[in-house]
C-alpha cells in the first residue's frame, strides 16, 4: 500500500519546535545584533570587486563543466572542491550605503560577465557590481558558479495570470521535451494544477517511446521531514511520491521516463523556496507559483539563450547529490544551441511591425476612480513609457514592437478552441498556438460579458469559493485580460543570476547575498522610479532603502496582497503585516515627501476592492521589481523576512526597456490594483468610499496576542497550509 507523502511531525511536536525556535531566535538575534555593532567599528566593507572575485568570474571551470567531464560526480562535492567550504561573510554590516561605484568599478563589473553583443546600461552594471561583492566570503552564496552569473538571453514569453495558466505552459514544455526535464518547486500538492504536470509527464513518456528513447526527469520540492536534520536532500521513494498528497505517476505509468525525486530543506528555516524548470538545457521557466491549487495571480517568464547554462548550473548545485542516472545534456550547453522559439516561423508571424502598444502606456496615471487621492502613474513620465530608441542600454535587434495585446485578444476572438485542462489535455506545438488557445478561452461566448469571462477564469483555480462573483464594471474592448504575453524576436539582452542560498539557522546573519544586494542597489541607484509587486513587504533592510529613495524624490510604487499570511508575519522578528509596514513608512515621511510613496493592495481584474487573503478568493503572489523602466528583477524572492534571510531563492535580472514595458502593460491589464487598490497615506490601510477597511483586515494594531496568531500561522506554513 502506498504511504502518504506528507509532513510527519505531529501538531504537538510542531508547536514544541516553534516555541523552542522562537526562544532560540531571540537569543540569536541579540547575539547577531551585538556582533554586527562590534564588527562595524573595526571592519571595512568591500567597496569594489576584489581581485579574488574578478578571478573567480574569469575561471574556466564551473560545477556544470566538471559534471560534463564526469557525470557521476556529486555536484555538492564539486562545489566544495572548486570553491571550498562556506566561510560566511553574509552579515548585514556588509550592505552598501551609497551609490558610489566608479567608472573603473563598472568596467570591472562589465568584464566579469559574458553579455553578448549588447553592453549593459550603467545602472545594470552598478547593481551587478554590488552583487559580485557578495561573493568575497562565499563564492557560492548565489547558488551559481561565478563565471556563469553574468550572461545574456532572450525572453519569448511572459505570463501574468492565475496559477493554472502557468502550469499549462509548463506542461506544454514538458510534453515537447526531447531529453530531460529538471523541475523545482517549493510545495507540491496533489491538485488540478499538479495533474496538468503529471499528465504532461505521461505524454512525454508516450512521445519518447515513439522515438525509441527514454527521457530523464528530476523533481525537487520541500516537504519538511525530520530526517533532513541529518541529510538535507532526502531521496523520495516511489511509495512516498505516489501517495495521495503528492500523486506523481509511478514508474509503471512512465515506462519511457527515468525519474528521481528529492525533498530538500535545510532545518530550521532554510526553505527551498525555488520555483523553476529547465528543459533540455534549452528552455528555462522561472515562476512565482508552487504546484497546487489556490487563488493566486502569478507570474512566469520563458527564457532561452546562454543564460540557460547558468540556470542549469544552479540546478546541479541545488540537487547536490549524484544524479542517477546522469543528465543527458551535460555536454550540450545552451550557449551553442541557438534560440529554439525564435527559430520557429510561427513566433515571428505573431508580430506586425506596425502594431504598437495601445498609446505606449505602462501603468497609466490619474485613472478615473482611483481611491485615496494617489497618482497611479508608475514607471512613466507623462504617463508614457520612454520610446525604445536612442537611450543608454537600448534594446537592439527587436523584430517589431512588443505585440499589441489588443491584437492578441482580437485573434483569440476569431477562433473557438477547447481549453487545455487536466481532464481534457490539448498540447500545442509552439508558443504561438498556446497564445491563441489561451486567448480564445477568454473570449466571450453565448452572450457572456468580458468581465464574466474573467470571473469564470479566476474561479477555476480555487479549491473553494468557486461561486465568487465579480463586481468590476465591464472592461472596454481594448482592456481584455491577456494572460500570455508574447515578446518579439530580439537579440540576447544582458541577464544576471541574482539568487541566494538557503540559511537554516534561526538568526538574521545571512543577508549579504546576491538577491538582497540586487534589490537594495537597484533602489539606491534609481534615478526615476521603482515598482515592486510582492505578497508581503517587511524585510528590515529594505524599509530604510525605500525611505531614502522617496526622500530623493524617486517615485516608489509597491503592490502587496492584503492579509497575505498575516498570522505568520506576526511572529517575532518577521517584520509585521503589510498594513503595519505601510503605516510605519508613511509615519517616517514629511507631508511633502508622502506624495512619492504609492502603496497599493492587490485588486483582482474582476473586483473593485481588495479581498483579504484569508478568504482564499482573490490573492496575488507575483514577485517583481522594475527600476527606471528598464531594469527588471523577476523570480521567486518575496520582499519579506523569510525570503531575505532564510529561503533559497532564484531570480534573474534583465536590462530591457521592451520587456519591462510589456510586463508593466500586462500587470495593468490583468489586475485592477492601479484603479482601486491605493491605501491611505494617513494610516497605510485601504478604505472604501465610506472610510471602512476591507473585511478581515487587521489594521495597524494586531493586538496583544499577535504572537499567538503568529504561532498558528507558522504551524500552517510548516504543514503546507500557509502561503509561500
């Protein structure tokens, strides 16, 4: 009989663990605070890319090149051989405090990456310079071999949509795989979403059998297990991964696939929060979503080109143990494999050079009906994105403008295609076919209104509350929801891996990481505007950076989800709820400074108000930062305490006006946050026209027993019921 693949601690054991952990956390925090104060008096932080780091980035040997030489090696042992033991050096005192990189520093950063034909902008190089300095103490703090951290790549597709739309694209990529699939997620739960993935594994097995071949599949997730105290990387047995809580296919159901599954967690708090997939060492899917059913709006990017080798290297390092059997693409680098999507005629045929984005707007300002008097203009001067010509770091080789999303919607209206479902799969041969099918599903049929279609689509991902109704007014023909956003053919753009390793210890010592320095440096060096969307925003080092940017008259916009995991955020040293943080930030600003800080609670496309996360009806889980309209950081990392101090996160930084403009347009079209979600600058809370807060909102004072709510929230998260 198959055993359930579930968390094996009892509820009482979990409570006891949390109590001990919180006591340890307090002690560790005080020790760390003392250490940082003492250290900062006597130590000088690195202020440039050292010769050591420069040499690391110019090395000829990487973890992936060593496995190409000998595929039987365990990546963990290769990391130790090449880069030594973790020697630390992640403490907060190492954060940079001012944008002081010289042109010499920028040149050194430029020489430390392989950018292809396009020189990155100065802003990109300033950020990358600061990222590289985190490697001084621990070369693998970014989970990627240093020679592969700076690279280039293309992005044929982005998705801003409910979770199932992303799983549909993932399933198509799996079905189209030729050799191998490496899939990593934080949380895997048997669900409609997971069935989309498992069905595609069966389809891959069928197609591989027709070719007379056998595909290799590696899957990683994080489901806590006491054995991980001894061995963080637990090989999952067939009995476990076919159990009712996970329900992956058995070997008998996949006769032409050889599959390994690993359960990875670094106790106590080192969560494997990563969510990515590498297919045939040619395609990367980098997303915000787990594999489970929920009410979240999510974001995904499809990436190709040399940067795929960087993701591949990071995948090996994450797996850590020997691959049995080895990955077949170890000697087939993406840097020599072309750009698969752009080589298909169907992709270029989606675009018309005469079609431009509707009025070139990003997330336009002064929207009629915006609440609380906030200017909703973001990432824009005069409500228009900067034209993509004649500027520093301009995009080269763009085959026409980013596709007019109104044209995408119109094309979908012209056909009536069945939806790709877990109960009725319809695999497409390419991205162009997927885009048409997805938009066809969102086209009104039989007298439906456009907004009714949106409500129906958002409800399909819900485990409960499938009868949730929308109340937003009908959208105009130019404002349809467009989940799949194809990008025109373009030359590889500068990209960099800005990740972080997991840190299990119950303290805040591991913060000087590529991810965190990328976030801080982007904000510190911004000249015009900063946009952030994240479920929660409460990471302690982030808040003063935002305040400093606002005082420099940088427009800072951030979107958060009302009530997202409120209980967990109330634990000691977790940073507090979104309302508490917004209230704190506005409280530190003078009246004439507040106009530069724009805080919003997520509002779904079919709604006119935010809905608290506890109702599980309309939430948002996107993780995105856009700075000065052309620097984008997208991936797994939240702007909260857990992601900043503990979890393994995988993010990519890009330098492209074209892609960032398309992302901004997709965010505007696929949610109503910019119209209805502005919070009050008086208290940081959302209020309706009568001054009432949203149902379920805690407000700025959670009460004296907030720590108890935090324990309950932490239990839910550890047992897989809470939000990650």
